[in-house]
C-alpha cells in the first residue's frame, strides 16, 4: 500500500494531520500542518538532501487551519511561493479557515467541539499563485498536476502524479478508527465530493494519500462511490 522506492512522495506525519514532500529538481511541499510544524517540515527537507531555499512551491490543499497553520512560517523560512485555489485565498491571507460544514452526525458533533477559530493575522499568508483550473508542476521536475477537487471546501485542491499517486487533502479521510477510507466528515459542497473523487479516479491512481490517515489503495476509494 505504501509507495515503492520509486515514489517521489514523502509523507510528513504532523500529529493528526499529514503534510507531504514531493521530490523534484525543486521539491514541493503539500500542506503545512497546525502552527508550529515548520521545523519538522524543514527537517524532512534537509533529510532528503535539500536546503530550505531549494523548496519550489508550497501547495495548500484547502484553507483549514490543520493544513495552513505553518504556511506563513514555512514561506518565511524558505522564500517559496504559496499556491492556493482562488476561492480560499482570502481565508489564507486572514489566517482563518474556510467554512467547516458537517456532512454527517459525527461531523456535527465534532464541529461543536472544534468551534470557530478567530482570524489570526500572524498565521496569514498571501498566496503568490492562485488557481481555479488544473496547474502543471513539471517546472519543478515533477510529472504531475494540481487539480481542483471541490467538496470538502469549495476551493479544495488535489495533486495527481504520473507515478499513479494522488494527494487528496481532505476529500477522503481516514481520521477515525478503523482508519479505512471514508467520505469527508465535513463538506462545504457535499454534492461535489463524489464528482471530485471521480475526477481523481479517472487518473487511475494506485495510491491515494490523505490529510488524515491513509494512504489508501485507489480501489478502496473507488468503493466509496458505491
Ligand atoms: Zn479540512
Ligand atoms: Zn484536515
């Protein structure tokens, strides 16, 4: 289930959330964890033989604090530009989160526990690159593309690689036991979730990485559509 040695994807577990390093001529980081995660991400970058200023791009799959919390710190430490969907750029800049909309009873319960978090300007960062259409990342020596995959939030993005790997953010999740793939607990646009999963499955991925739990075989995610 985990990727073979040929995989450019290096998962970076950050407590309950995963960030990822994608190896390339200039590596790319996908998501940044909660505030305080930048040192761990930088240490993985170094372990993989890169210097901080080698980082080519910071991709934010969506503007929830568990994914954006260290974007400003990481951008500051590396000089790398931040990329986000146009629909999420204002949340990212303000240091706040896109709406957290429960998609299930579990979600409603968790939403009460999480509550709202106030804008935190020190966590905010201006995205240099804002996209609302597929975006190739070959310029970084990575054969792949960033794809809009709305559902969990309106501006959610996924990364699809020619190696048959996908990083899906919170479009699929394995946060809670038994940790197998499930549909998101929160969905700002529930009708879009399955359509976006189909977009990813159309690339026939063998492995789907998620922001929480995972990775999952593509077939497990396909089963969610039944
Ligand atoms: Zn999220
Ligand atoms: Zn998340």
